[in-house]
C-alpha cells in the first residue's frame, strides 16, 4: 500500500510570504504528526493530530505556525510570514493509533530566502 | 522528559567491517526505543524498535540493537557493513505526553560512511 506522501517536495519562498505544506497519511491511520528537521535543532516534534483534533500543539515554535486536518486524513501545515529560520525539512508521520509505530513521509524541504 | 544522546555525529567503517552506532537514553519510565535510517533526500525509515519484550531486537537490513537498562543504552550494530548502509541514523525514544499521545524525541543523528 501507499506510504505517507508529502507535497511539495521542495519549496522556495521569499521572507514574509505564507506557505502551505501538505501531508497525506497512510489510509486508516488515525494519528498524524509533524516534525521539523533543521541544521541547528535536529529533529523536533511540532504537532500531533488524533482524528481531526490536535490535542498536542506543544512543539509549534510560534503563532505563525498552524496546522489542520480534515476528514481524519489530509493535514496542512501553514507557516505565515515566513522567516529565514523557518528553512528546514518538514516531515510528516502517521500511525495506526497513538502509540503505534510512526511511518514517515519523504518530507518537504523549505527554503526561505 | 526523555532525551537521547548519540555519540559520534560521523562514523566511518570499511566495507565488511562491524558497524556500531551508539545511543544512550534518559527516561523516567521504561522506554520505547527506535532506530530510524534516513537515506539522502528521503524520509525516515524504521529500522527496528524496542517495546519491552526481548532485549535484543532484530531489524531490517541485518541490523540489530540491544537494550541495556543498566547502561541506559540502545546501540545499533551490524556484523558486516555494506556500501548501501551509508546513510544517517537516528535513535529515538517515545514518551507519552500529558495529552495522551506518543511523541518521539530524536538524537542528533549519526552519519555513517562506508569506505570501499
């Protein structure tokens, strides 16, 4: 079956612009996670969804970051007024239920100029 | 909170030699531990996981890891390195948050280079 997919694979944007990153989890997976992988910070947890709700947003670095999940499936991570320090690879993962193994997508490489 | 330390950001081994990637964890409760591998321009792929069953865990591609509670370690090994093993390897510990979800905390990664 298909794994986790993310789009776009690469995104270059100018400082101050908004960007949307998309994640399609594995079909039937109820839990969805966003992580960020950057040179200075390594791999960091951003947000967790169970179904359409996000009980754990503790990793979002600022209020410029938001995410939603619709229909218990696709999730969108939005970064408003991007800054150069937002440049990173944004990884999405899903699991059948919380506590189960997380399967990762290929990531979106974001470069803010 | 849990944490993970990976000793050695870069490791080089000769093809056919033993691979040993080190991981130490800090956890206040019995941990779930993971090793993930990341090939260039790809996402993370699960190599193996420890979930409090057998302390020696076998994974894909000939890798295995041993959970040692006394040493708080979960080192990754492979008896004979192959060129295709060149990648970055991440150790991670899972914790249950106050919100009830499992969150992975990763080490900083070890880049493995295989010398022909």
